[in-house]
C-alpha cells in the first residue's frame, strides 16, 4: 500500500493549493506537519501555478492500495 502526504494550503484567492509528497515511509504528526508547512510559508519556498500559498489549511495522508488482476 502506498501512502502520500498531502499538504494543503490556501492561496490569496482562498483556493486550495496541494503539495503532494509520495511514498511516505515515516509517521507524521500534526505538530511536525504544521511546523513544516509554516516553514514552507515563512521561507517563501513554494511558487505553484495555482497561486502562491499564504495560509495553512490542512494535511492528510492518502493510502492507495492496488490489486493487479492480470
């Protein structure tokens, strides 16, 4: 099963902007996710085409399970 960490920010137009981190191996806590997201905002490290993130919205782990039939 693969896990992806989705960090969701809001841009100036109040629209969601996602940063996806695939193949998550280690556990992620609310505290370290919030700290990392705030650091990304403070350092102005993100510049996606959807608009520059200005606020933290949420973080979630998405699990995907693939079953090959043939």
